[in-house]
């Protein structure tokens, strides 16, 4: 998703700085720069933003796209894995925001786009930690948006549904244990969620929406992109009694 967005925005004529933990592991992009940045290393974040300031003197748009998947029954999630997950999906993006905000405030303008997830709006079975980390980023974005408005800075979230990316390959999986009381339900859920990613839409759709957000003058707080039924689920949660919506989810997950 990040790669598609970087290439698409560069094609549109923007100066794009992409980041990853180790750029040496990837072919050098033709149309944008790829710099080292580790969201779990505060010094790495500071170095990256200082380099941005030195070479460009400004950051007009920050897109917090990094995300990691995690699955497992809540009861069986390892604390270390849970902490690492929140570091990548919530605390790391927040640290980048804190470093970039002074640059935006100095220019009295800026846009922060935090990529959350449709799953951030509901606690999905066996993906509760992922929903929680993206939900935390979503609520932080709401608060931040109001706090920085007076400085000419805008904050929005973009919640994608399932897209054909490599997130399933990098996802942390709590191990399937045949002795676990959740074994059958968790096994079925794993097969289903991986199939949804494999059959997901082209991530270029996300890149196109991001490009639209950059040029939009009056932005909403939250945006969604993805399959119709996944976007509909958020609408249904807002209008249905909580127990009715929960029953829909339980039926879907065969719980």
C-alpha cells in the first residue's frame, strides 16, 4: 500500500520520501527516495526528520502508512507481541507526528494522514489487538485534529478494507494449538482472513484516495476505502443495536 502510494504521488509530480527499516533490502525506486526509518527506534525517527528539515526545510504531508497485522485469541496473545504490535501501529506513528509537527507549525500549514483500518471501528474476533491498535490511532487523530487546527494543520484518517498486500506474510500469528478451546474457530478465521487479503482490491485505490485528500480543501475527519460490504459494516454498527451487530459478526466468524 505504501509502495503504491509513493509511486502514484511521485507520478503526480510530488516530491516523495518513502521510508522503511532497511532500504538496502529493496531496489532503489526510480521516482522517489527511500530513507531508513524504524518506528520502534526513537533515534531513527529523530534522524529521519532532522534529515528532512536539513534537505527540504519542510514537511507538507505526512502519511503514516506503516502497519503490522496480529491475530490470535485475546486470552492467548503474548504480552511481548502485543507491545511490539502497538509500537508499530500506534506509538511509532505518534512519535513521527510529534517530530514533524514543529516543522509544519513553523510553516503554518500541513496535512497528516493516518492510515487506520475499517477494523478500527469494531472489535473483530481473533483480530482484537489489531482493531485496538488502529482504533487507538484513530481516536488520537480525532484529538490531535482539534489541537492543531489553530496552526493551519489538518489531520484525517483513512481506513482501508482488505487489499492485496503482503500484510498476511508479515503478520504475527498466535500459534494454533489443538488443545486450545479456540482452535476450530481460530483456524477457520485464519483461513478466511488470509483469503480476503489475497482476493483484495488493488492498493492503487488507496493511493488515489490519498492523492484526492491532499488536494481537498475542506476535509472530513474520517475516510474509508475498500469493498462495499466492509464499508457498510461501519454504517450498520452505527444504526443497529449493539447486540444485533454483534450477532452479525458472530455469525460471520461462526462463533
